[in-house]
C-alpha cells in the first residue's frame, strides 16, 4: 500500500494503491497529498475490517440521481430554497447532471462557479448577484459534503481560492431619507394596504417575513405606555431567522404612536374597505388580496410598485430595517436596548407589563422620527463647542473632567445653575435630558417640543390606565425638557 504521485499536464495527481482479495487496486485521489494519505488510511481500515465494497460502490451514480435522494431526505427550513437553487442553476446543466458523483474534482467546481457568475436569473432577468451565486454554491457544497459522509466521494472538490466568491456587495446599505419614509407611509398614490405594510416595516424595524406574518392577535393594545407587537414567527408560521445554535424566542416590539393610530384606522374601517369584510384576530394585518399570507415575492413586488408610484428610489425592502435602526440611533436610542427591539431574544422574553423592562424599549421606539426637517437638527450644534466636545481641553482627558459650557447672558461659567446641572445627572433612559446637559449643545426648540409632546401622550395613556406614578413621571420629564410648554414640574 502507498501513495503514488503522477505528473500530469494540469499538475501532480496522487493515486492510492492497496491490495484487496489478492488483487492490487489503484484509486485516484486528487491533487491534495493530505487527502490522499487520509484515503489510504481509510482504505487500510476497510480492507482490515472487511468492509471495503470495491470500486463499484463509487461508480455509476450520477450527480442528478444522488441529488434527488439527497433532497428527498433534506428536512431543514431552507430545503425548498436549496432544491430550487440546485434544480434551476446546477442540475439544469447537462454536464453536471451526468457527471458521476464520485468524479467531482476542483476543476469541475471552478467551471461551475465560473458559469454561475454569468448566468441570467429567472426571476430578475439579470446576471446573478454575488449573494445569489454564494447561495447556489453553498447549497451545492452542502450536498457534496454529504456525499463525502456517505463515502461516495473521496476528496473535497469545493476548494476555491480566497475571493473567488464574494457574498457581500461592495456598496454599503444606506437608509431611506426621512422625507421618503413619510411619503411611503402616507402618500395616497400607494394602495392603502401597502401603506400599512410600509409603516409596520419602518416603525418597527421588522424583517420582510416578520411583517408579512403579523396577525391581529399579535397586537396587544393594553400594554403601557405603548402597545406591543409580538414577533414569534415569519410568513405563515415559519420559524424566525436566528443565528446558529441560538434558541428561537419571540420578541416584543413597542408600537410607535403614529403606527398605533394607523393600525386603529386600519382595523376600524380600512381593512374592510380593501378586503370587503371585517378583520378577525386570526387575520394577517396586511394579507394578500385573497386573504392569505404575502409571500416574499409578492411583498417585494408590491414594495417596488409603491416606490415607483411615488418616485422614491428603491434601495431595497430590507433597508426599511436599516432606516429604523439608523433614525432611532440618531434619536438617542441606546444600542443594547435597540437590539432587543430589532433582534430575536436569546434569553427571557420581555414582559410588556413589567414597567422596568418595557419602558426603555418604548423610549427607544419613540426616538424614531420621520419628519422631513429632522435631518437639519445636527445643524443646531455650535461648531466651536462641538469640536471642543470631540477633542477635550488640555488636561481634561487625564482628570476625567469635561470643559465648562459657554456662559450665557447674565451667567458665568461657575454660576449656580451650571453647578446644579452637573450635580444632578439626567436619567439614563431619558433621551432629551441625557443630551441637554452636554456642553455646548443647543437643541432645536422643535426637537424639545416634539419630545415633550411624546411624553404627554405617554402621560395621557398612563392617566387613562390609572397609573398615577407613571403619569407624574412623564409630566415631569416633559416639563424638564421643554419648560416653555404649559405643563410645569410643579403642576405635576
């Protein structure tokens, strides 16, 4: 027994030789010497144990035949997608379908990938994107790995040079401008049901399948200070998209006041005007026109149609999620709290009736604003003191002290009001108060008033629920941020 190196035009090929039933067997391994040694060790063990079935076991089964058996036994959630990818883009090639499964080598895989990169997609009519090529190749590679487990393939042909397949696109994903968000959620040129779908996507940051799969029973209107949407499935009861080895757990998403108002109107009369009947708790919030769940294809086509109707550049439907995260962060949302709103829970499920767990999530959602003039808010920062914030004065970085803010009319830098402001740090969950004490920050009056208005809405909801403590807390925060409003802390 041994490994023999044979020089070919394409390079060195290794052949494993061993004795079986008095005959010397030669078996080609490939161009990898390490794989050849592994094959030799496996054949020694098989001959010694009497389990070697001979070369006939590895010959005769075509790739198409093996793929049929492989796909029939596939039970994962993406089995349908893998079957479609392999059927449309791999097995549709005659040379691939007829090639014996045991004869796959690196040169065959390189040829397949090169052909995939210039293949026209059936759905788009365009050349397959790098992500699509990666998906097809991933499905094929998984099938090849299973063939190796079944001992039908002795070498790993899926060994490509680094950079051959680039899954990620070169351009970075961009959020939609606030004006486009407002247009896509309010413009009457868009169908009413699609406007509701757009609003859920923008105001919650859900994925496309999660928006399509939401039913009326998932909306808890009794939760305070904001209502709650439970995200437990996607599409028609399919499991959520999670990371590997992570338990799938539902998450709770606060309902933005604007979205709540829109859903109330949609429940009261809009749904009936579009579908000709009253909605029920088991209905999808935005179903297909036949009352069923919207598929991925239907949802994306409806999204493209809405963008074309109002002249908005289609960045992608998934960019609605990126927009929610971006604008919420601009509104002061903490990343760790925002992640609990947009990503599946890995631990315990948030209880929307527990005040200390639910209120931070509600404050994060309220920070999302889609007013067109909010993009100009950063211009209210004083350029001089903004630079001083990013680059502290000499000696302050080591001591941990921040520079004093500029003195206003009738007040020095060491005045009592400044000292009291530093002595009473703002609440960690209060966005406006947290930013109001930053040195040199001049907040737009409109920003302060709108934040206070949101607090007043929360106070009103708490008052209706009979929660006096929460009502007083919201009123006090509103008065602290916008003292020009008629509500005062003393009145609270």
